[in-house]
C-alpha cells in the first residue's frame, strides 16, 4: 500500500475510534442522510497517465470531473454513501507530441467510477462540517485513438478494475437542509493500466470538486 | 387418429403436416446429439505469439483485436481459433519519428492422429478393435523485425 493510502487508512480508523466529544460533535449536529452533486477537475499524477513512448507526455491528462452520491446515516458520526463519478481525460499533450514527430492522431479517454464509501464526520463547528471517506471503488475506463486512418481501442485501458477511494469533504451549511461542498478525493487502482505485453501501472486520479448537498 | 399432435392416417402413414413435424423432431434430435461435438470442434483454440524484435513500440492487431504500444523485445500472446486464418498487422506506434507497417496471414496446421487399439479376451479368440482420433495444432508465432516493416 502506498504512503498516501496508509495515512488515509490510519486517519479513518482513528476517526471511527474517537469519541464524539473529541470530534467536536454533538447529537444535535449529527450526520444526516443527503444527496450531493459536484463538478470540478481531476489530476492524473504518476507514470500511468504518460505515453509509453515518451515519458512525461500525458495520454491521460487531467480533465473535467463530475459526480454525485447518495449517503445514508448510520450513526451520529457516520454515513454510508453510494458514490459515482465521471472524468474526461485530456489527451492533447500526447496529440501535440505525436504531431511534432510527424504523426497525426486524436485521443479520447474517460473514466466512470462507482464506490461504496464509509464517511466519518470528523468535525462540526457551527455551520461548518468536515468529513472523511474511504471505501472500495470499481472503475470503468474507456479510451481510443485514431491514428493512420484507423481507430484503435485502448486495450491497456479498457478493462473494469477494482481499487480504493478516499477523500475529505468540507461542507458549509447554507440553510438547514442545503450545504455547499468542497471535496478532494483520491482514486487508486492497482493495474489500472495494463499493456498486452505484461507491463502494468497503478492508476491514480485526484478529483477536486465543488458541489451542493441536500440533506433529508 | 391424432397422436401427440401428429396426424396419422388410418393405415398408419403420416399426413403431410405430420411428416413435417416428424422431420423437425428428427432434426432437433440430431442437433441435440451433435451439439457437444459442434462446440468442441469450433472451440479448439491455440495461442498466436507475436514477438517485437524492432527497437520501437508497435501497434499490433490480431484478427481485429488490437494491442497498443507493445514495447521493444516484448511478446504478445493472443488466443485464436485453431480452424481459421490468423491475420496479424503491425504498425509502428505514433510519436517515434518512424512509420511502417506489415501484415501477415497464417493458416494453422493441424495434425490428425488416429490411435487404434485391439482388445482380446478368451486367450485371443475374441478380439475387438477400436480407433480414436484426435488432432493437434502447431503453434504459430511471428517475430517482427525491422526488415518486415514496409516504410511509407
């Protein structure tokens, strides 16, 4: 497990183990069921996003990210969420690089993901709330490139894979039932990219989004 | 007289509609009996191996299945039907300041092997012979070298 993943897991376990008082949360400010919508940008750090031909040139560059979730209250400080999102990757770096080498190509790549997330609410102060999230994620990648008059599906980036997802969300209550949100997540999928000759790379995506949450 | 939907004349012969049903039933029975053999026949698979012996990355297409950015010195293995033609096409991947492509067609070579056995009982006075047949398919591979690649 990566250092980031270990840190997230430790934080998550400590949060679950901590008493409500330590979390600055009272029964009146307990976690509530809600529906959330969000949009933003997803970064794609790491080698996985790079072209195999030219390191540092991204095939899967960062792009717009959208998502939504529905979460159900499990306890005063814990919710369970069904979360889904869609990210469009930017292949223009790779297109420009290939063009500079005399090859014309176009890239289309995206990723849909769905996750089941446990969300401990770690801090509540007035109308400000903070919560973490962690859980398994399933990723449905899709990509293709058109080169030399032929369209090739990205076989190395086209298989459903499982991984983990974690994150943190800040919520600012606008009224009793609506909150504005800022959220940062990390999606880690081992072997998210796997070439036919055996080489595999770990997919990492970092969506940062703003959104709105409706409590019910 | 009507028996299970098949109309039969007094003398026992079938009417036209009865014969149609009878033929359909025969065809269905044969299909059910032969189905396992049909499956095993068409499912005999083999591996096609492609070795990239060029110093460049390749886009490889084997019977319409594409494998992209195959590294120099790397190997791709694709399961293919042992009864059909294998068409492999390779192209230099983009971004490498080189262009070229090559296509090869392969026909799997099957070897049918028939094995005969003779089983005797009662001190050789009562013998029975039987035969069984099987087939093997030679593996197919293509080592792609720069010489294979027609530049354009």
